[in-house]
C-alpha cells in the first residue's frame, strides 16, 4: 500500500507542502495524493517533478483527483 | 506522463498571461484609469465601496468594471472548462478579518501587489519599499505555514447554486453601473456615488474596462496567476512558476509605459503615492501577510470567487468592508501621507495576524 496524502479541501500552498513533506519522509517509493481542484493537481505535479518524482497515474473522479507519484 | 494539459498553466502560459496583463494595465491608464493604476485590485475595490456609499471619501467612488469583469470572466471560464465548483467553510470569518486588514495595509501603501508592480513599472521608486514589505509579509506567512498553519478544509457543496452568490452580486453591480448616472451637478446617482474629481473620476470607457476585466478574468482563472503566490512559492519551495508570470507582468508593463510615455522615474510627486517609506513597507508587509495567510493575492481571491469559492468571496467582501473602515476611521493614506490612525490599525493588524498564524495550526500534517 502506498503512502497517502489527503489534501482535499486545503488551500494553497498546503497541498504542495504536504506532498513535499511526504516526499522528504519517504525518500523513494510510491505516494498517493488526493486533491479536489485542478490548481492543486497542477501544483502537486509541478512540485513532484521538480523533486525528481514521476507522475504515474492521474484519476479524475467527480469530487476529487487521485495522483500517484513514484521514484 | 506530463499531467498538465492546460497550456495557460504551463511555464509559457503563465508568462504569456503576465505579459498580456502587463500590456493591458498601462493601456487602461492611457484610456482614462488613474496613473500607475491601470489595474489595482485594492484601489478598485475601495472605489466600489465608495460607489456603494460604504465610505464617503468623495474622490474614490466609482463602480469599477474591471473588478466585475475579473469575477464574471473567471466564472465564465470555470463554467466553460468545467472547473466551476461551489465550495466553502474553511474558517470564513477569519478570512473576512484577513481581507479587512489586507485592505487596511494596502491603503497605507496605496496599492495592492498588482499596483506595487505597476507603480514600479511607471517609475515610482517608492514602490520598492512596498514590494520589500510585501515580500517580508509573505515571508512571515511562510514561517507560519512551516509551523503547521492551516485554516482547515473547505467542503464541496452538492448544489451548484451555492457558488453563484458573488458572481451574481457582481452582475447586479454591473446593472447598477449601466442604468445609473450622477444627477446633474452632484456626485450621486439613484443608487451609486460617482466621484467628480480625484482618482475615482478617472476611468477608461465602461465597456473597454469591462472587456479587459473579462479577458483577464478568463486568462487568470486558467493560468492561476497570483502575485502573492509568486513570491511565496519562491520562498517556500524555490518554485519559480508563478514568479515568471509576475516578472513578465512587470517587464511588459514597463515596456508599454515606455512606449506610451508613462514612465516617470523618481520618488517625489509620484501619482497617488506618498514618500513615507516606513509606512509603505509596513502597510504592504501587513497586506502580504494577510494574502499569504488567506492563500492568494486580491486578484486571485476574485478569480477563485468566480470559480465558486465562497471562502475567497468572503475574503474579497472583507476587503471591500476594510476599505470602508479605512476611510471612515482615518486609517487610509493619501498622497499627503498616512492617515491619523494608520499606526494603530497596522499594529492591530499585525497582532491579529500573528495570533491567527500561531493559533490556527494542525498538530499533525
């Protein structure tokens, strides 16, 4: 089971802050991030890529977006 | 996997949007908007507060179509691109208070982050102190974020109508502007106040202002343009994406001002500005801190309001009320300098923000 960051409902910059915190704690592996708006999705993707992680899955659900990143 | 299919949210997209806004703002000035104020979200919301009679500073009363356009443009864009999502409930009243103090800080400097950049692009070197203050305020905000500051989660609303309130309010304001005009020899129409002198009397033609506002609203909603986020992301994550948009905004405005003959470098006699540098710094530091704690610059709050974000709408409303408070209680500055009670208000603002920053924290992120 990958580590999960639930950033739904949080305003900027909290989704990115939580993602980067999890990335730092994990070092490498797989991370699942939940957001609920396209801005947070774009910001998290940008932050993950800058940190050297790859986006391996983006699943858009009616009320939320699931992102899976890997390193 | 690239993941970002929205061109305006890419690096070149945000640079393009910054450049377009940077070109449009000085053109709006050329067409009648006040000097170095082609666009100023704080000043324009202050003028709206005046137009509605919330304050009686006769020189700053006008229902600014740009602000209406920002919200409605964002609303249209959000609908078109399926990003309209009614939501709210993340410490709304705290956001209202932050909006009020953001405006009090901005009216001490005489401009929001947008205008601080436009003032510098017009040669007003006093803006350097405002910009330094802005960055300092945002820096303080990032310290709170590192300590776990959060206003909590918002909730998505199941009913679409829940996000219509603020766009509808802006539509009503537009209708009032279109049907109303001042009675002969007065500054008062049937519903609205209209400045007959001062910055409030200076404006581009209504439909040009409205179209520019709508266009910027659409672009900014798509690109997530944010003048506070630009500095915050650099400080917090060394992420330069939004900063590129703001840099492009400044460069485009500077070039446009040079072409239009609107660049006048210096400290003295700058339009709608004062030279009390400590207060320029402290005013924008307070505003920057409030924008950081609320998660967006005043423009971004309007664009979010258009997307259905009720918390952002409450922040924007707080700014409008803050403008009334600032002018009614002698807190707002003028080109002569700060108001009689500016220092107390700025001090109170910092105390309130620090209390908010220290007490609203999640123990476990």
